[in-house]
């Protein structure tokens, strides 16, 4: 009977530790995705001329935008 209780306790501990590791991995992936979304993507946008289109970089009116 003691062996079964010990086995169940060890199994429970292993499962709890494994779940924490998965949660940490998911948290890290979520943080990486948030950083990627918050990254300034405007460094690859070029705005040319004077016109009626809003430039996403500095919000001025331009003629053409190249991505």
C-alpha cells in the first residue's frame, strides 16, 4: 500500500513539473510574439513625393509608398 501511495505522489510531482515547463515555454513564445508585433516595421517603408496618401512612417501626405 505504501508503494502505491509513493508511486502516486511521484507521478503527481512529475506531472506538475512537466506542466510548469510547458507553461513557461508557452509564456516565452507569447512574449516573443508580442515583441514581434510591437517591433517597428516602418524601417522597410519608403514614402515619396507630395500627395494625398498618409505615410505610415511619419504620417505626412505623400504621393507613393514602397514596401
